[in-house]
C-alpha cells in the first residue's frame, strides 16, 4: 500500500469571516494500482500539528502496512510524517520538484530545456542511471545556473525513491 498526501486551499467561512483553509487529503493506492480516498480534513493551515492529527486519525482508523508516502516537501507535513509513520520510505512528488526547479532558473528562455533535462532524470530506467543523469544535470548548470545546480543536487534525489519499487508501479508513484 502506498499513501499520497497533499493539501489544497479553499475559502471557508470561519468565525464570521471568509478565510483560506487547508484541505488535507490522503489517497491510498494498492498493489493493483487501485486508488481510494482514505480521508480528508479541513485545517487552518498545513502546520505540523494539523498534519500530525490527520495522519494519527488515519492510523487509528486502521491504516497500516504503508510502504511508501508520496508528498511535497512542506515542512509541517514532513515533520508529521516522520512522527507518525517513522521508517516508511518517502518519495518527494516529482511534479512539485519540476515546479520548484523553475524558481531557480535564471532566464526565461532556459525554462523549457531545464524542464526536459529534469524529466530525463525522472524517466531514467533505474536508480543508477537517474543519478548519473542528475550528476550531468548538476555539472551542465553549475556555471550558467549555479543556484539551480545546487538546488537540484540537494533536492532531486528525494524524488528518486520510487526507483526502489517494481517498474510496473513506478509511473503511478512518481507524483
């Protein structure tokens, strides 16, 4: 069983005012690729306390045997995940990584090429090849986009955990 965690913000009426609230969502995927909505919770933010309460409620309702958690790198979510599901492998969402990378691209005309180069890392056939392509990516952009290269070297490996799972499952687990 694989667990996907994410949040989206919606406007809700709270205390007589309309405010943005986080809708925390947990989606489960079984070994056959069947997706199930496991739960959702409305919170004032994505602070660790809210994610922790949400994940603890999932565990209390019987969620167990999770092999992988896929999410973005929100600090509150990361801290709660480590507290509630310690020892479970984590895959940083490759879609979010692609979006985050664009913030480090220094020139607009580079964005398409950088996105394609990063996709090549994620589309590699195995972990070794992905890391080889990532090393090339870091070297290629070290001079023209040093912040991007530094960011990629630190963050992109968090999106390669999926390579440890069967090839047939990897595409569904990347994002």
